[in-house]
C-alpha cells in the first residue's frame, strides 16, 4: 500500500493546547503509522506539504439523525424510505465536507446505511449508530397525535402501534430488554432511551420523567453486558439526575440542568452532549419550515436556558461532547455549533469536545479523536489556528484545505 506523509504541520493532537510545529505524520492502510518531529523517510511515499497549517483529528458529531428528513417528525415516515435515504446521503456528504469524519446517529440509523457507507456507495463520515430509540408509550418517541385512539393502522406506526422508522415503543422490563437486544442484533453500537419529554413529540410535556427505575436499570444492564453503554434523551434536571443515578453513561441535550445536578453528573463521570445548533435553528427557521406551533412553544421552554445550562456543565467539570441534532433542511447549520458554543467555552475546550472527548464517548480512545500511531487516519488540515479562532471550523469547510477519512483523501487543495 502507498504511504502518505503529511509534512511541515503544526499539530493539534486532540488534547494538548501546546501544538508543536514542523511535524510529520505517515499514513498507511487507513492507519497512522508514525508521528514525528523529524522528516519521515520512505522511498515511495506520497508527500504533501501542509505548509505550517494546523493538522488535527477529524471532527466528531455525537448527535445526528441521518434519516430525519423533515423538522416535523410526524411527516418523516409518511415520506417513505427513499426520501429518508436521499436526505441521509445529502446530510452525510455535507458533514464530511465540513470536516466531520465520524458521526454517531443517535436515533434511526441502521445496518443498511452503515453497510452502504462501508462499501463506498455513499460519501460519508465514519458512521456509528444507535438503531431505533427505545421509548415508553406516550413518551418522546411516540409520535402518534392525541387524536389517534391507539387502534388500527396509521401512517406513523405499524398496526401493532409499536414501531416507526426512528423509535420502538417498549413498556415494562421484559419488553425493554427485548427491544434493546433486538437493536443490538441489528448492529447498534449503543442504545438510546427517552428519559424525559422533548420538543418534537406531540403529547409529552418537557418536564416529564420517562421510564421507571427498574426499566432504566434493565436497559443499562443489557448495554453493559454488550460492553456498550446507554444514552438518554433528557432536558429537565430531574430526568438527568435519575438516569445517571440508574447507570446511564451519556445524557443527550441536558438543557435544563441545574448546578447541583451538574456536579452530580461530573462526580459520576457521565457525559453530556448538548445540542445547540438545532435549538437555535428551529428558533429562527422552525415556523417557516413547518415546525408545529405546539412544538415551537416547547422549544421556547428550553431556548432561554440553553447557554446557561452549558455554562453550569462547564463550571461543574462535566465531560461534554459535541452534537448538533439537526433535522430536515437545518442540516446546513451543523457548523454553527462551534459559534454558539464559543459564547461559553474557549476554543481548546470546544476542540476537545469535538475530538478526544467524542472518542471517549464512543469508547474509541486511541483510535479516533487523536493524532497518534495506531489511530485511524481521520485527519483535517485547518488554514489557520483554531485554538485562537474557533470560527475557522464554523465556515462549512471553507478553511479546511485537506480532509482525510480512513486514510483516503476526500478533499485536497494543498497539492
């Protein structure tokens, strides 16, 4: 296999703020073989002069939904699998062009999409997925309107009323265990549950805690036995605390967290993945895109606390990942997450969230989110210094002259 050597780079390794210059990185067979502060000798290597620019790990978005092709979730299933897939192709290609070399689809992604990416049929980042989200009846994953009487067939759920393309409904310990085992059978890398009410669902208030303790603990135990982990959608502080107490490893959103709960999460070593891009996008664009008025009202409940919630997490020392949660045509706002987070975090904090901490959430330390021998060769080159100007990553890939995924150069303006 041909060796590629990136030379004369200023290196951010995903963790350290001190970035050495004049660095060289050798890549072979999709893996980083060597990182050196001296020129690397190789007789037949392809050499690319980085020109003193910043070389860093590819970005990781921990919260996407590739198949959610509309901001109105109740319309997604009615549009059909071809429409959902076409949206996924468009969205994932955009993410790769923005420098995201890994994404975690935390609800809806499946084996078929993963296999298509692995075979090169779709131009996309490295793809990990949670399968269908596990939700209780009437929970955040139950998209049936109140007018549905729970009988017969509608366009959102199958005849049994238990499954749509994004969610499986499970009530009681045995049903929850069966649902989790089925998603792992279908190749899920992690499991997500609905731990509280949410913005996009029609019947549950934001403040509502979801699932009993025995149900959550049973799900968590199945994840641990699989050497994986459970994530939970949670907005209110009560839901965050109880899910972490019951063993959930990663909280999605965490928007309404208070100081005491943030400290509890940090003490337990759990992660939170805030998702600011979707909150700000729907606040601005939701009504024009057909986001239902009742859902827009729920959005207003979390919008005012979004930034202050992140600041509470920061002050408590919570391990924070990078996620966007963009729905439908808002996918073009992925890079706004960098600008929004800069209201609370320093550039180095955001860079770690989008690289090394993301890898830790994915249980792939040493393979993703770093520039080190033995890691996957998922790399980007930044034309400038993102440690002083995080806005360079908010430009939809314009400041990225080179993007490499699994050792393959998918963009190159340096040669």
